[in-house]
C-alpha cells in the first residue's frame, strides 16, 4: 500500500533482515513465537517487539496474527476455496511463495 518494495519470501523464512518492512525481522520473530509452543521465547519476542513499536502497533500486530490464524484455519478446515477474483489476482504471490508445496493447497482448487 505504501509503494515500498517488500520481499514476500520473508514469511517463509527465506529473506534476510527486515524484508523491506520496518521492524520486519522482529514482526516475523514475534509471529513465529506466537505460533510456537515455547513460552519463554514468546515472552522474549514480546518484550523485544514492544521495545521498537508503539502500543497501538503492537495491538494491531497481535490482532492481525489472531485474525489470520482463525480465519485461515476455519477456511482450511471447511474447504472454503478462494473466490475466482482472489485466485486470479494471487497467482504470482502463491507461486513466489511456493504455496503449492503445502498439503493444504489441495483445498484451494482452481475455479472452474
């Protein structure tokens, strides 16, 4: 949205540093900690992220992680396919990230 170039491979752990996003490395480390099971790591990453972003940005980050996690799991569990417009518009991103390599990609058939 800002017009800045970002490296989408960062979400797959395949890009270095911040991937073109301010505090990107910290955001990814926090997200990984939230999705993991190591409470000490989560506490450490929470403190580290809070030290570099505003309270509002931290809340937004937590809300985004939670919303994506629940929406993604519900969509995958129920087999909700991408609508044709989103499917067509996301092909380059899906290819760049290699999303077809994940077993759950079978739940996203091409629209007829």
